[in-house]
């Protein structure tokens, strides 16, 4: 007969039950509370957030200051609606709205925009905040939903507002944080000269706080999707990287227009490494996702050349391919160096790094078994690269993660975690 004394369960108040049931599985296993778990996540997001404020100024901060009150007002209402409302946690909601802020451009509170007319953009962050809370209520609270409400919210914004979410400028380097993004002017250099000189070497434009630029992601996607039309008889991958793309250091430090938190690659990586160091995310997910995306970008067909007859798509772009020239056909060695440079541009020019470290690693999305997380990461990376090449750089990685998250339950059934006892 066992000598162990029976244990007595501690009573829980009704207010504690939803929090315990809905807490992230990773947080419960490590003994970290929900509030502390998301507080650590916010610390990691602080790195891309600070660089976003430096690049886009006080108007980027104003977007956050508008979104947070709107989010918590909506949270106060929806927490009173049914059992689902009691699963909504303030710390989790704050983490969600900060991530959504990092995914949005900073010009939403810098005036109006429009093609044939002018439209006020300030309602967009408010509507996005309210939609986020509603979707958190519909899809489940903390750690209980397989579909990330943030992904659905952003994709709904893309459907509703489309071109209004395209970033339009970046502060000049001497006007970091204090500059006004609405006071933008074209760079003093011609477009091609600016692409060669880059952000750090661009001469100061008097009377302006920011530079009005076409995002490099727009030019890159126009080429990879085959929509670009050559200004001369033909355009090649080499001419794209040489003439139409900024220096890679612009993407590393964030010298191009982009989302608030997805522009500076080094800040995102540091924030992700911080979360790895604190044990918040599993290294298998970002590592396998990055590997899958990089291998896909080195393998999937891209236009080696674009002529008046259309694009010439080829698999394995690092191989040799024939290219037309004014003197007639010749062979151009694309080579490993250009192919790797192209892959680096694709990974750093859009929101892929932000998705890899801060969204794909969410406890509710990743599989339970460690082996399944490797497969999950590879699938996310390959599909994200495909979406970014042929669908959209701005939302392709998010759409890929949303699709693969639907496969996560199947991964859990196939790779059953081994019990400890």
C-alpha cells in the first residue's frame, strides 16, 4: 500500500480559471505566468520598435498611441461577451496590438492618400485595433486558437485598403525620431544614383525631414512576378541587382520605406535572439523556417531575363543561362554570388524576418512535438518564399503562415509527443 498522502487541490477563484485554462502551453510548462511571458515578448519586440521610431519618427509612435486605447476599449466590451470573452487576457492583447503596430506603415497618421482622390488614413489603425479584438474573441483567447488573429486582421486590411498600406518614405538620417514623416521630399540624387549611393551616403535635402521613395520591394516584386517591362530591349537579374536595388546595408539598418518594425533586419534578428536566450521561442522554428525560405529562393524559378516578349523563368538561378544583348545572344554566368545576393534581398526586403521570429514561433501555431516543429518551419519557409516571389512581398509571408497553421493539428497527430512518465 502506498505511503504517499493524498494531495488536496487548492481552490481557484472563478477569475483564475480562464487564465489557467487559456495560458500558453510553453508558459505553463516553464512555470512562467501569462503576464510575464508576454512582458518578455514585448522586451524582444522593443528592438525593432526602437529602430522603427528612429526611422519614421514621432508619427510612428502616434500610430501606437492611437491603437492601444482603441484596442483596450474594444477589449473591455468583448470580455463581457460569453465564455470566450473571459479568455481574453490584457497582456496577450497588448502583445497582439504591438505586433500589429510593427506590421503597419508609419504614414497612416501623416495626412491623406489616394490615387484619383484623397482619403484620410487615420481610421485605419483604429479599425484594425477593433478588428483584432473581435477576431481574438472569435478565434480563441490565449493559446487556444490555431488560427492567428493577427494574420487574419492584417490580410483583411490588405483586402480593404490595399495600396494605402504601401510605405511612402523614411526620415533623413539626421532627423531620426524628431523628424516629421509628412514633410517628405524626393532625394537630391537621381533614382539610379540614389540606389547606388544608398541611405547613409545620400546628401541632405534642405527643407524636408523625410525622403519620399518608392519602396525597393515594389521594384523587386515587379521583376520576380514578371510584371516589369524593360526600358530597353531586355532586363536581367544582374541589371536588377546593380541598378534597381539599394545596397544591402540599407536593408540591414533600415534605410528604405517599409513597415514600422519590419525594416531594420539587424534589430529583428537581435530581438529574436533575445527571445531565444530567454527561452520564449524554440530555435527549431526560426532556423528551419529560414533554411526553407533560403533554399526555396535558390531553387524556385525566377526571371533570368525579361524581354519585350515577356519574362524567361528558369529554375536554379545560380546556373548559367543564355542572355540576349545588343550584339546578339551570349552566356551569362549568374553564379552563386548573384543568386545568394538575390536571396538576401528577398529575405530582408519584406516582413519575412518579422514573421519568422515573432509570428511563426507563437505557441498556439507551432506543433507540440519538437520533430514536427522542424517540418512546420520548413513548410512555412518554402511557402513564404513562393508567396513572396509570385503573390506579394508585403503580405505573402503572412498568408503562407496562415495556410501552414491549418496543417499544425495534422502534425500533432502524426508526431505524437512522448510522455515523460
